[in-house]
C-alpha cells in the first residue's frame, strides 16, 4: 500500500498563530479559511487543518 496523501486536523484556540507559523516556516498555502477552521496545503500531498474547539471539545494544543 502506498501513501498518496496525508491530512490531519488539530483543535486549537490559536488559529491565526497556527496559520502564520505554517505559512512562514513551511511555505503552506491557505486553501480554505472560514475563521474558526482553516485548511492548509504543504507541498503536493500534505494538508493540515486547524479548528477551534466545538461543543465542549478540548484543545489539542494548550495555551502557553
């Protein structure tokens, strides 16, 4: 089995900081942004999503 794509979603209150970090340091491109959810692509086959907690979800990345 070959891996053709990789995608993960991280829950965080730091959507803007996450977007900025991956765009600046990894050359990510914003594909979708509705404020509480963003979809970034990195290279040809990797995507990364960040979303604000919904309905009592915990943050995957705690605030510093």
